[in-house]
């Protein structure tokens, strides 16, 4: 299958591209810069120059592909306005990609975060939140899944709060970044709140599996660790970086602070049973041992 991939050179995307190429697919990768184009070529993909806001380029990518995997997102969380702009850009891109696929029966795999449900681990049957800082992503992804009634084999991979590889990535990666900047390995709230996690290489397998097998309109959880306590994460980061571990205000994390302080475990039991997905790589706390001081 020839697969058009957005976000194919990031932490998750590079793992997805390698997984696709390793299983006989070819990849057309959206590349917004010369560096991204070079990285895509070195990985074995064909670059298509353009960004997520270049809607005509997205249409070209769809026209040249047998299926689409969307991963790109503007990761600027510096302000509520920046987050809103990223969500709006992604929404326009998803709408364009979906419209181009209507009636084709081609697969379209998109991405969101796992939902959170008070008092229990969320499951694949739970709806995505449509409020909060990134609620617009839930609205956009839900609209994509509804294209199943219009001849698109849509599916959504719900990623946990941390997708990691060699100790970097996701919410835990942001904790590490801020720890290096401030000299304190901090955590919001009381630290007992739980974040789900998955290794990027395991997530990549699920993206490929969904592309090949997932029925139209389905949602799946790429979750290995159902929920690691944030204080436990901060303690590993602190030990690896030689920094004190302390509770810090939610405001430390900008518009994501309220999310960082929320207990949000998630289950992948249905995904594992239905698609035969079995994570094989180190869990988050073990992978954080790869952090270098």
C-alpha cells in the first residue's frame, strides 16, 4: 500500500514510517522543511514538500496514496491562543483529507489523546472530550470517524499522555524539559494522578495494524502503561538528572497545567483482544532510565 503520512519525521511519525516500510508499504511523507525532507528520504520515504496548512498539498498527497495516516500537530503549548491555532490548523487539514477520501473506501487513520473518566480507566467505548484546551481535537476526530458512512475506512488511534522512546517524548518529556530549565524535577497536584504511556515503537505497530485491518469508524487505545503516578515519573527524572523532586504550581505548565494535574488512566484491553496488539518495548519508568544528565 502507498501511504501518505503527515508528521512522519517526529518521534511517533518516524517510528510509524519505519514500521510501514518494514512491512512492505511505501510512504509519501509530508515535509514542511528541507531538514524534514532530508530525514524522510534517509528513512526510505518519498517527501512531499508542504505543511499542514497547505491544503492543496494535502489534496495532492491523498490523490497519490492508497491510504492516509495523520500524525502532524503544531506542538506549541506556550499559550491558549497557540494551542487554539494548532487545533484550528489540524481541523482544517483533517476536513480536507477526509473530503478527498469520501467514496474511495481507502483507510484514513488519525490520532487523538485517550479520554479521561473520573474514577476509572477510560476505554475505547468512551467518547473523546470536546471541551478544555484541546477539546477541538475531539470534535475534529469524531467528525473524521463519522466519514465511515461516506465510504472512508476511518479509524482513530488514541495516544496516551506520554509516547516515549529512549526517555524522551510526551508529557514526561515536557517534565524533563522543564526540569532541565528550572533545576527542579517538578510535578503538579499531589503527584498521585496517573498518566498512561506507550513506547513509540509499540504505538507504530498499532498504527500499521489499524491501516491494514481496522473497521470503519473504530477507535483504539495505544496504551501500554495504564497509569504511572506523576510523582514516580518525576522521581526517576530527578534521580537521572541529579535534581531535587518537588511539587510545583499547575501554572508551571501553562495551558496544559489543568490536564497535567488530572488523574487519567486508560485501558487498552479491547484493542489488545480485537487487534491482537501486544506491546513489546520497555514501559515508561524503565525507558526513563535512558535519560542522560
